[in-house]
């Protein structure tokens, strides 16, 4: 699971938190690297990822926002899956201590999805979709937000299955937000194996064709990003733009060519958002 810094809203994700815990990861784990995108409050966030190099114990997080995240994982045993998680606002790390009325609620679950609750990094709902994703293949993710009453927001996760050429609605969780929709957009790569050997393995992915549908109805292309990392002080990290895509890299023989906190601009890609998004997106 991602470290605590990545479970906070984007304002905290965009700074390196100088915590002793992160500094102790030197020589144990690859440094976590992030891209922060700028856009206003939205109802839809779509983004794509192509994993170039992976390793066991890696999270390629594609669609992150202030209340949750959605992406690809390769577990320590090599198993591959998708993870979608949403946080609860209550403080503490014990899910059993959260009152029922403050917990994440399950609204929709695909029959192939497993759900549960997480702890130790805040609490909330998490879901898993077993999927043997491949390096070199581009995968598309979509998150939507809609009001669920006056105090809650329902966040839905969709994944495009390239082999079937269709979007699948995997999960919808509702959480207390005081009406907040989507804010604080970001992506990251994390090494959660943390067994020393994992630091020798390169993890690299590119992200592109990112769009946010703003609450007022306009679409905004995510063609600028800010490069940040956690406080693990190792220097073999990098980020940048290649054509119309951003990339992140960490670990192994990665060479650092972009300074932390630098703003990165990619080339303009498609001038309009994808036209084949799920029909529910146009209705929200």
C-alpha cells in the first residue's frame, strides 16, 4: 500500500515530506515519484498508463485525487491486479473503531471485484480486480464523482478492457466529503516490496491523454505536471515528457535529468477528450 504521504490531498502530495520513516527507506526501497496535475473541481478524471518496466511489489497509480486512487499493481509474488481505494474522513488507523455512519459505503461492485477495508494509513474501502496486465500495453482508467445526498460523494472506478474493447464499471464507493467532488489530481510509482533487492530494479511508466471534466461542464486537458517525490534521499529517479506523454522512473540505473518540483509540459495530444467514455459520464 502507498505510504502515508500519498494518502493526503494533492497539496501534500506535491511536497517531499521530510520524515525519518522516509529517510530510513534509503537502500531498502526505490523512491516514490509523483506527477501532480492542475485542474479545478471536476466530475470526471480519465488517464492512461503504459508500463515500460515493472518489478514485483510495484504500484503504478494512474488516477489519484484527494479522496482516493486507482491503478495497477504487481504484487510481491508477481500477481497482477487493479486497486481502487477511497478514504474515510475519520482520524485513526483502526477500521473497527470508525462509526458505521462515517464509513465508506459500497454502492456498486462488479461480480469479479473483491472488496474490503484497509488500515494503518488511515481507513477506508478498497477493491481489487485480478487482471494480468502487460508491459508495453496502454491501459485506460476513469474515475467519476457525483453527490450522494448532501454530505457524501460517490466515486466510481471504470477500466477499459482492450481485449474486449469495452469499459467495465468495477466499483463505486461513497464517502463523507461535505459535498466535495474531484480535486487534487496526481499519478505516482511506488515500490512497496522494500526488501533492499527492490531498489536495484527499475520501475518506469508513461502517462498521457489525461482529461478532467470540470464541474461546470468544460473539459481540461492535463498537459502540465509537477514532478515530486517522497523524502527517501536516493537520486536515481526521473520524470519528463516524451511527445504527448509524461513519464516517471525510479530505481536501478535510472539517471536523474529533471529537478524535483520542476513543471513539465508535454506536447499537445488529442484536441478533444475521448468520445467513447461510458454513457454514464455524459449523464453526470
